């Protein structure tokens, strides 16, 4: 297959990305590294945008395809994959149909070109449109409806329609008003600024000075539960790329920042260097389940590996690669991590457990089970006013954010966090 056709390399990369997610269960971020290797930056960005939009609207795109085929194409058929990326371009990225078709047909060279061309032609002749809001995968919608109700599912569909705004976390909370004005954004909490997407991060004021870092508002809430450090020792588990480590360091904690990925730790170190917080953090590469500290900590933040279903606005691929099996496996890992790390906190010290998941098995149920196994720990009372307006502690005293929260201000990721005190 020749790459002489303009734009073909980007489409081939998008096809490989979808294959990596749907066949091998890789996160799109991971699949994109191999699929886009050697591409120019613009082509790489285009390939990722195509794949993201295809995942964002996958059930609706598939419905269009199935409406124009006599026999249902297998979910993993190459023809279906090519049709998905072509329709994502035409219906979401406003790519001219001739450009989408001319770069789609070579992808099925030696295969069902006539089928792909015929289906695209039939859909375009009918001037088909996608619905106003994406349809969630049936398994996800059913699971979330059972756990959170129909209103949450409707809100999730609304939030899925477009990527979220850009959230920044400030190193100096006292400068919130100053930086909000400089950056032209809005603030929903001290130390937070929200911007519309579009500007390159590196070009924003304050980037080179390390005044802030990118961090979803919901992701910034767990570290706030630990308050000011005043030189005390904190352990941040599964820390890379470092948002929570930087929060703790900026709040005066001396942080041990542990992560098992060397590559992700490189980003963590770069972020600490840029923000001038390196002196307050000690980076360790290790697997949390096989590591043991030399001494106890005043506070431990467990940002546990999870399904990440709460990040579906930014990572729509998660809706199509995470199911009941993965959630169960991750819950078992989280349970082991909680039991292991709880031995390292000093008497009277604090543990905050957090996941960017919308699955109760990884949040509420996880903490209930831990406290049943370890009744000597007790839930900590969350002070009032620690969260942005519109977010409050649950009846059990935990943090749970859902897609229908702060919707008028741009929404936020789904997150869970709980704080408890060691005996």
C-alpha cells in the first residue's frame, strides 16, 4: 500500500490505534505510540483525533453502518473499522467526503473495497447525521443506570459529546485571582483555573515559570483532603505523572513519590523541575506491592490503578475496552494495595484512597471492605468548604463526583476518594 496519497499515513495510523484498543484492550494513549511512530506532528494529531471521535460516537456510527449492510459485519472486521474512521471524519471532523473516501479505500486494498465504497455512498446520499448526543455502549449504560440512576446516564451522554475544558492547578493558591485574570479563565476553587480548549499548553503564560500544571478539577480534590503538610512526610503511591505529588509539595509536605513506570517517572521529574518543587519530592521507581519503606509516613495518598471510567470525556476509548472482568481484577489489586500500604502510616496518620472510576467496586465498596477487614481505622470527617460549590461529601463522608455535577461550568471527571485515620 502506497503512502503517496496525501493523508493516508494518518488514516492508517488511526486504523491501527482502533485495532490496538478494540482487539488488544490497550488504552488509546498506549496504542497511539506505536501506531503513530514516524508520523509528522500534524499527522499524528489528526490520527488521534479521528480515533477519539470514532470511539466517542462508536454505537451511533455502527448503527449507520448496520443500516446499510445486508449482513452484519463482525465487530472486528477491517471493513467496519475503515468505515468507522471514514464516518468519524465526515460526520464529526468535517472532512470533505471525497478526502475521507480516497483515504479509506486504500486501507482495504485487496479486500472489500466495493463494500466500503457502497456503504459510504449510501450513507452520504441519505445525508445521514449523528444524534445530538452520543449513545453510550449498552453494557456501560446498564451498569451506570443500576449504580447511579437514569439522570446520571443522560448526563454522561451529554458530557461525552465533546472533550472537556482544560483545568489547571496552581502552585500558589493565593494567586488564584491574579492567574485567572492573566489566563482569561474561570476559577471554581482556590488554586484552580478552567480554560476553553484550543491554546497550546506550552504557550500559555506561567508555563515556563512553573506557576501551574494541567490537572482535572476532580483529580485535584483527593490531595486537598490532606491539607497543609508543614514539613511532614507524605507518600504518594502510583504517583506519575505527578499532579498530586506537586499538590502535596506545594502544600508543604515532604513527598516520597513512588511509581513503577520509568517512562512515566521521567514526566514526573520534568514536571517537578518545571514547577520548582523538586526539592520537596523524592522519586522512587518501584512496584507498590513489592516495596517497603524504611519508616512510616504521616500521610499516604493511594492513587490506585483503576478502570479510569471516570475519565471517559477525555478518553472515550475506556468505554469500549473496560468491562466487568477488568473491574473485578482491578478491585482485587486495589484491595491488596490498601492492605499493604496501610501498614506504613504512623499512628494517628491519614490515608487517602482515590480512583478516577465510576464503578462502586473500585470506590465505595472497596472502602467498606477495607474498614471491615481493618476496623481499627476510622473514616475521617471532611471539613466543610474544602470542595467547590456544588460538590459535597457523601452521607458516609467520602467524595464522589459524577457527570451531572458542575455541568453548567463544564463538568468534571468521575472520581472517588475516602480519607481515614490510623489507630
